[in-house]
C-alpha cells in the first residue's frame, strides 16, 4: 500500500509485489491465540508516573468552580426561568444570576416556591433593566453619601437632553434653571434635616436606601467581568433587547431568545445573519403537546394551543 499525495483523504494505492513476508514477524508477535488470555500488562505502555497523575488530579477544577454567571431578561414567566437557572447554578457555588426585568418589581413566584437556601437566593440579583444599565454606564448610585447638588444638577441636565435631544436651547436652559432650584431646595431640606438629626450616624443613612439601590451596584460590578450566557424571554421586541445586552457576554458563550410567535424571531434571525459577531444561529419550535392520562382513555387534549413558542439560539463570537 502506497499513500497518495492527498493527506486529507488518506487514500492509498495498491502495488503488486513478488516478495512475501510473515505478518507475525512484521508486528513482532511471538505467541497468539483465539482470545486475549496470553496478553499481559508489563507497565511499559504507561508513560505517566504516579506523581504526575496525582498532580493532574489536583490541577483539575471541580464542578462548583467552573459554574459561570448568567444574564437573564424576563418579562412574564412568573420567575420560572430564573428559578431554573438558579437551580442549575446550584448551592455553595460562585455562580451568580442577574435577573433583569422591565418593571419596578420582578416576578419571583417560582423562585420562592423552590425553597432555595438563603445564600443561593442572595446570588440572584433582580434589577430593573434600565436602572442597571444606567448604573453601569453612568455610575449614578454610590454606597457612600448622597449625591451633592452639583451632581444632581449635572444628572438632571443630562436626563433632559437624553429625553428629547431636539428641544430648543431656551427650553433646556429653562428646565436647567428649574433643576437648579430643585437642587437648592433639596440642599436646604437636607441641611435642616442634618441639623435636626446631628446625632444620627452615617450607618443609619445607609439603611434608609432601598434595596434596589445596592442591587444596581452589585449588578454593575458583575457585568464588568462579562457573563457566560444570555437568556431572553420577553414580550417586547427581542432584537433591541438583544443588542443592548450582547456587549456583556463573553466570546464563545451561548445565547437563547424565547418568543411566543415566530415572526419577531424570524426578523431577528435575518438581522443577525448579516452580522459577524454571532454564529451557529438556529430557529426551532418548542412544541409541547398535552396528554390526558386516564385509565383506558389516554389521548392528546382535544382543544390545545398549536404552538408553545419558538427559540432562537446561537453563540457570541466577539
């Protein structure tokens, strides 16, 4: 057998020869039989020593060490997806879940029904999507003292410009003056309160801040290190949400988007196909069929929804 030039296909050509050789002598087998009873391990095939094997065992990471952080945008599943991801992350691990939602309060019915440990519940950070992104890009919330009047004045002006960039300069100046007056009034109120409660420590002022204040700070810190997966289950346009959350996902990590109908995901599929930052796009139908289970009367439900939703999945490249 002579190999051809193509190494990729591993093709060979046969050439007739007049010299014959004993196959047993060629492969250096002294004795053989019908089974492997004469084969024994002489220890020469193992190139690693016992110390090297133990070193490899110690270098490997446990399952709890490789559990990553997950980013979820959920608007209407009653916390079912968040409970599923939190269960997959497991207890006594380093993995965290950022549970973003569009409203003021997140849906946690399924999470509370799972009876997770307290330390596991603390690793689920539920934040409003707009507030968390504002904290990440602008850093509006802090763990120390309240914002000073000039910060309030600057942020209010930025918010005015962000709400309507087409406003006339006179309107913006008028609203800026109103914001300054509000800032000065807040300073007077703050100073009077400070004089009346001079004995109150700074720790008590920290306790007055709402929980979402600290959740936004914690979520922004986790987002700085990027996330290991992205899950979106929404009732809004999934493409805009996906584009806002895509920069927080590490390269080579998966994402999945759920929607109740196929048309928004089809539009999203065509839009992402023209981009180079995602790959392996797949649009599937998550069809579930309910069955009536009764003695001698087991059959699919007579009236049922024809679709259980659709999934668009893929991988982030960069």
